[in-house]
C-alpha cells in the first residue's frame, strides 16, 4: 500500500543501513547497532506489523532499497555468515563514502583478494616444495640412521666375538705348543735312554758271545789233548799242566757254564730287540702326535689371523659408522629445524590452505554480487 511504502522510505531515510540484505534468500536481517524501529521482533521480522503483513509487502520493501543500500546490506550479511572482517569493515566504510567511491573500493578489495590468492598460491607452492624437501631429507636420514645403527650393532658384535676368539685361540695355541715341547723333550730323553739300553745290551751280547766262543774253543782243545794221551797214537802237544797224568778238562762243568752264557746272550738279544721295538713304536707315536699338533697349531694360527683381521675391520667400520651416524644425525636435526621454521608461515595459520582459499573466494563472490547490485544505480 502507499502507506507501507511511505513508512519504508521514511525508515530508509532515517537509517539507510538499518537492514541487512541476505543474498541467499533476499530477506532483510537486523544489526545490533540499528535503531530500535529496525530491531527484530520475536518472530525474527524487523518490519513493522502495520506496514508489512504479507510476504509480498516484505519484498516490496526490499525493492524500495537503493542499490547502494542493497550492496551494503549484502556485504554486512555475508560478513556475518563468513565471519569476514574484510566484508564487515567494508560495509561500515561504505556507509560514509560517496557513491562514486563505492565501486572503486569494492573493485580494489576484489583485486587485493585476488592478489593475495595468487601470492598465497605461490607461497603454498614454495611451502610445499620446502616442506617436501625437508621431509624427504628427514625421512631419508631416519632410514640411513637405522641402517647405520644396525651396522654399528653388527660390528660391535663382531668386535666382541673376535676379541674373545683371539684370546681363546692364543691360549689354545700356547697349550698346544707347550704340550708339543713337553712331548718333544720326553721323546728326546726316551730316545737317548733306549739308545743307551740297546748299546749296553748289544755290548753285553757281544761280550757273552766272545766268552762262549773262548770257552768252547778251550774245552774243545782240552778234549782233543785227552784223546791223544789216551790213544797213544798221537803226541801230546800241550805243555806240562803241573800235575801227573793227562789233563782232559772239566767237560761236564764246562758245558753248564756255556749254557748259562748262552741264556744270558739270548737275554741281551731280546733286550736289544724289545728296546728297538719300543723305540720304533714310541717314534711313530710321537711323529703322529707331532703332526697332529703342528696341524692344529697351524689351523688355529690361521683362525687367529682371520680373527685379528676381522677385529681390525670391525674397528675401522665402527669408526666410519660412528662418524656416518654423527653426520646423518646432524642432517636429521637440521631438517627438523627447517620444518620447525616453516611451521609459522606454512602450517600454523589457524586454517588450512583449502579453507582460506574457499573463504577468500566466497568474499570475492560477495564483492562481485555487490558490484552487480550497484550496476543499475551506476547506469542511472
């Protein structure tokens, strides 16, 4: 009605920004600082009941707002919805600025937001690159530290095992050499004793043989002399024995002496044979022991050489691994520090890049909508 339009125009003249334009549903909303007559009623309407009874009358009121007022209302509404200080601040500034500056302010803000978007895209690209590099370095260093740490544990185990093995092998080699020396000394003494025993037995055997030979010759000669005297057919060649009658010797007793000497001779011969066999057996046994001992000593000395080599290699690798661990740990610490430095600019901003980009685009869309609302007034 004419009365309703008149009241709406009066309210607009008194407080141009008393209503907020909602770009989504084309309905006005009230601000806390609007005059009492523009405050919301209990049912959410800020329109006087006498003037706006029907929804159609409500829309008629919106059509009564100027493009500038609609743009301001839109910016205020979107500022609340998006919680955008940028839009809210612009809405406040537009209340006081003349119309000719409104489009310039809005376009300037659009350009600024577009510039910020481009800069942030560049910043995000830089952040992604730097964070990626530092993260890759960190992950690579963690992996390398794991490998180097495993190598250190392995070489420490080799070092400890080699040290124990070296001590053990040295002790075994010493014992083998001591045993071989003792056996060699005993063998030398035994050989000497056997040689002496054989020499004595051989000497005794030779002496007994000689004695037996002499006795046999003596008794044989005496028997021959007795036969010559008895037969009367031969001349006695033996010198006078110092007694009367022919001397025939003690043939019976002589036979017993020779038998005894022959037994002694056999004993000496058995001693030579027995001692010779013992010497031979002892020699063979010693040679077997000597060969086995020398072989074992040689094998253990080779093992000792290998263990000493393993120990030296493990020590060298441990030194290199510890230095490598120090270098990789340093690089890891540096990469973590770089990531910490990047957090304020690239991570700890309160919003994700996607959230900031979406909010900025919503602000740009709201500003463009405000420009579209201003277009009719500008064409006038």
